[in-house]
């Protein structure tokens, strides 16, 4: 459209994505700009849609297990856990205690890996390159430990119905303990490098505030919710596995801005270390698989909903069974989907640069949003 | 506690079924079945009890649809499930005016099942490309390459 | 539709060999993650694996500045036109690495009745190197980049600086 001289167009459109370094994958946001400020926005998702839910209807319960590691690849073991929990509830399978401990240890290690990656990638969004190298250095250590026991670096498929695939050994335990010491010695570096950095503080303090009312209406969960001061963590609110046996805190923020979400995640890593430490101390002996788990799993007719706390929030699995070897329907309630839906409201009337900071603070995994 | 309060409030709406759930087996504290036109009132009650919309999905039961709503609460462990049977071709009212979270969930269900939510402000495809002409999660869906 | 190719428009005879050697040792990949493999791509660029050792660590966010596109992840049908456009926007000579099983053939997501993905990057753009794995380890990606360097220089790895 040609503009006539003397006629000003007030707003213009800016297309962000689907290939953009700050969208962490393939998110696209249409922005209606008023100068440097965002007047309106519309997220367009679906660029990472892989039909996980349709696949569930065509596979048996066991065959669907590898998919879960690929829905949210950053915290794959929580997804393993959530799905196994739902199927175990549906089929009435009891899990031995040692297996539950191993599940908790590996899942918490994975949570640390996920938060570390967010830490590095988010600061990359804000223009700081060094923390990215620091956190990947630490993350490689976690990945090595998990690689030893699960056999892969990223898309784990380690949990089975009724237990876990492999037992952990002394070398794994020694590796975990060494890692705990190492990561604890790094907190000071992280604080000095980032948390006390005045540029970082100015970019994150009082930006992108989520109020508790907004969080309730949009169903925001995970560190984004806890940053707003609501101590809702499935590990504590709806205890599963052996989490009630451990002593850990739920870190919360006060204002609900980006800084609070950042601090919550950092504190959560320390709490995860505490859980791992206690679990290693209390680790019981015994079997790692339940006896008599049928090869052809055929749960009775019914439905079940089970939730776990993933690195991004509440992951729920809703399974409807019609008494067949294949599930009738599986709905994956993914945290990033609900968390992202609030974005239009949050970035209204902010600067583009702040939008990037807000978007990154959600810790989005786009293939998880799209499933 | 909260489950009881929710049950008491919902019973006033004269729904088809309001019952206590078996948490250990299904993960629900309150199970509800309702007609489509009652869902907006139910959502209002859930919001008054400080519950958030956990998920909203649908089932294709061949002869009919069933829309399934899950609500949970930040303060206390209490999950409510609402089953809403829907005749194929009929519309369900939107709850996006009560819960903005439902906006995307309803668009997703529209996209994957073709269920129309009456009164939705922006009902268009969410996940599939806008020019797609199929609803993949229907049981009789067969992909053509 | 005309067949896509990553060949440069102008050739310089003998000078091309020198240019190819330069190109092979400073590949600038496009920052472009689609799914799980993108994390391994990041890991390959980060502290331990350090792609910079092979001259390929300068990830550019703009297709205009990059020589090699690493297709890291599942290509959904909605995303496919965007990938073709990104490829078109890159300046020749340009190369493509299909990283991971999804980009090679659809991987674990390909089955009868799949409606959402494009099974293989080579169906929409020409691919030079395939790196299998789900996801491939960073070492795998490094090997892929070294293979690409061999392809560009038409020489074996050890005799490159003969």
C-alpha cells in the first residue's frame, strides 16, 4: 500500500519468527507495533506439531513410551514419570521403593539440567554469552551421569511401568555426589556473574509482572507461578512417588517479575540438590521392577488423570481406556501451553526488547506447546 | 474440605451428576456430568472457589462427542472433572469469558475435533495450518498424503 | 518447479579451489532449531565440544549471513514453507546438513496416517550430509561437519593442507 504524503499510518506489523533466535524454536508472534511499543500481538503456534496425541491412539501403552521423552526433551524424565504414573494408576501396578528412589534421583538431576539450560539460553537472549558456556560446562556433567544409566543424552526413555530399566551402581552414586559438590561451588560464580549484574537487574526487575489473579485465570504453573508468590508445586501439593520422604523448600518470589522467576529457578536447583542428597543417603536395596507386569498391558475400562511437576510446571496425563491394549485417548496437559497463552496480555504496551526478555523468562519448549 | 464445598455449590445448579471421586484410582476428588448449557455456570462456580482450568479436551465417542474439563486449585489438593456429552453437530458454549485460559484450549479442540464453541471471540485453527481441511483426532480420520 | 541447488552462480577456475578451502574452514551455520536436536546442536557449540575448533562455531541468526543450514528436528507441514524460504534466502554457495532421524526420514514420527510432518528434509531442499541419531550426539554433528568440509574441498580430511 502506498502512503499518501501527509497521511501517517499509526501502527505497523512486525512478524517475529518462526525462525528467530529468541523464540527458542519455532514460535511465531505477529506484533502490531506502535513505534517501539507493542500495541497488540497474536502468537501463532503449531510449527512443531508432531501429532503425539494421534500416535497414542495407534500404539500400545508400551510403544508410546519413547514419545514422552520427545514431548518436552529438556525434562524428559518428568514426562516419563507422569505417563508411567498414570498407567500404573490405571492398571494398578505397585512400584518397588528402590525404583521410586531412582526415579526421584534421575528426575531431579534432569530438572537441574533443564534449569541450567534455561539459565544459559535465557542470558543468551539478553545478550550475555559467557554464562551460556559456564552452564553448559556444568550441564555436561549431569548429562554424563544420566547417560551412564539411561543410555542417552537427551531424549530419555528410562522408566518402565512398574519400575526403571536399569539399576544404578556405586559409580553413579559417586558421580552424583561429586556433581553436587561441584555445582554448589558454582553458585557464587553465578551470583557474581549474573544475579548481581546491574544490566541484568535493570532488564528484569519489574518487567513482565504476572499477578496471582492472572495466573489463576490462565492456569499458569511452575516457576512462573511460584515467582508470583503462590507456593504451588505438585511435588508438595499433590505428593507422588517418594517426595513426601524428603525435606525441601518451595522457593517463591514476591513481585512476580522476571527477576523473581529467575531467582526461583536458581533456588530450585539447590533444592533439587538437597533432594538428591537425601535420596542417595536413604537409598534402599531391593528390586527395581515390579513383579508380574504383563507384557500385553490391557487396563480395565476407565479414565485417569495424573500430574507431576516438570521443569516448566504441571504436566498432566489424561488417559481414557476402553479395555484395549491401545489407549482410547491420551491428552497431555503441558505446562508451556497454558503459560504461553498469557503472553499477549503480558507484552501489551511493552518495548520489543522487553518482549524478548519476557518470552525467554517462560522457559518455553515449543514442540511441547504444539505436541 | 474444598471438595465438599465445591460439591455443595454445584448441587445447587441441578446437574446430572455430582459425586465424590475415588482419588487413588482416578485422580479426581469431584466428578461432575452436565449438559452443555450448564458449563458456563459451572466455570463461574469453579472460579469463585479459586480453581484454575487445568485442561480442556474432548473425546470422540463415535456417536457423540464428550467435552472434558479439569479444574484444580492452587491452595488445596482438589481436582474436579466435568464431563459434558455433546451431540455431533451441536455447539458447546465457550467459557473463555470466565477463564481466558480456555481461549486456546477451545481453539485446539476446534482444530483437532471440529467442535464449535458458540460465543468464542476468535475461533480459528490453532495448531494445524489455517488452510487444513480435516480434524485429525476424529476416530474416522484417515490421513491422505 | 525448478530444481533447487546450492551451487554458486559464478566460478573462478583454479581460484575456486582456494576459495573452497577457505569456505570449508569457516562455515557459518544458521541458528535454527526445530526440536530436540537443536539442544544437541547447542551443546556442540558450547563449552565441551566447541565447534569453533572446526571453524563452524559462528552461529548466525540471519540466513543472509550463513553458509550452512543445519535442519535440526522434525519438519512439520506448517513449518516446511518457512524452511524453503530460509534456504532460498541464503546466499550461494550453501549447504544443508540434515541432523537427526526426523530430518532424514521422519524418524520415530513417521507412520501410516501421519498428517503433520514432512518425512525428510530432502523432500523440500537439497541435503548434503545426513547425520543419523535420535538425537545424534554432538560428536556426530562434528563428524557431519567434517564430512561436509571434505565434500566442499573434494579432498580427504588428512590431505587437506597438502
